[in-house]
C-alpha cells in the first residue's frame, strides 16, 4: 500500500483546507469513521467553490445544484481524534454539465486517503443544466 501522493497530471484548479478530526467523527476504535471521509470531500468542494467567489448557497439560489453521480475512495491510513489533516481538492476536468474532482487527505504529508468524484449540474427538478461559464474552467 503506497502512502505517497502523486498529483494528477491535469489539475485545473486546486484548493487546500485544514480539518481537525472531531470526537463525534470517530468510531469505537477511535479512528475516523470511513463515512466521514465523504463529508470531508464535500467540505473541500464547497470551500473550493467559495474560493472561486461564490458560495454553494448562492449557486442553489440561482436554480442550480451539483449532484454526485460517482465517487470512489481509497483508504491508505487511519486518522484519529484531534488529528490535523490537510485536504487537497483538485478540479481535474469540466464539461458543459459535469465537474470531475480528485482529493488527497494527508496528515503531516502522510497520505490518509485519496478519492475521485464526478458531479453533474442539474436544476431543482433534476434536469441537466449547463455549468455557469465561470465554473467551466479550462486546463492550462
């Protein structure tokens, strides 16, 4: 099992946040419960959106939603209560109606988990919609 992180070749935009593991997020063994990794990745996406100048609340108010259509997680190491983690959220691809992300969760440069997700842009009735132009970022 590799604990080194290799940044994807095609990163359009990257954002990093720190997350401290809360006691309520751990299981009976004192480890970060696997389901909470998904919450961390969602936090990474919403903070990345905020760093681009818009909140998810504003995105929804404009009549748009970003729904997860696919997500995959690989767990490399455990994390414990009060660990300070760094989450890298990387946008790797955008299309007219879809965004692909990759994630790396680290503790002191030690890889804890990696993940990838695909989100689709839809309206409140679930119909596919175009991503706003400002969010359809092209790779350099």
